[in-house]
C-alpha cells in the first residue's frame, strides 16, 4: 500500500471540505422548504463550517503531523494498521 504524500492528503481534505460545503448547501436548501429546520441552526452550522475551513487552511498542523511522523511515534500501532490494511 503506497503512502500518500502530504500534498495528496491535503488535496483529499480539500475535497472533503468541498463535499461538506455541497452537502451543507443541499441541506440548507432542504431546510428552507422543511418546517422542522430553523434558520438559527443552519446559520450556526454554516459558521462552524466556515470557521473550521479557515482554521484548516491557515494551520500548519498537517505540515508538522505527517504520516511518517505518526509511524515513527507509534511503531507498534503502525505495524498493526499496515497488517490489517494488507489483509483487506
């Protein structure tokens, strides 16, 4: 199993965030036609997503916390993970 580069991991996170934005937009549209959703909850959720996206974009966490660092810090767990991944 090939390890992903940091850029590939970052791209996947961006795709997930973009997908979350699309899902959020779809649920916001559903909420507009549904009486059980309140605009306050949608606004709060939008704010949370926007804040999360901004914090992830401006953070250097992914630069410092690479898969290589995790393997080095958790060798036994990494070994178990790779064995399980190779079985599937």
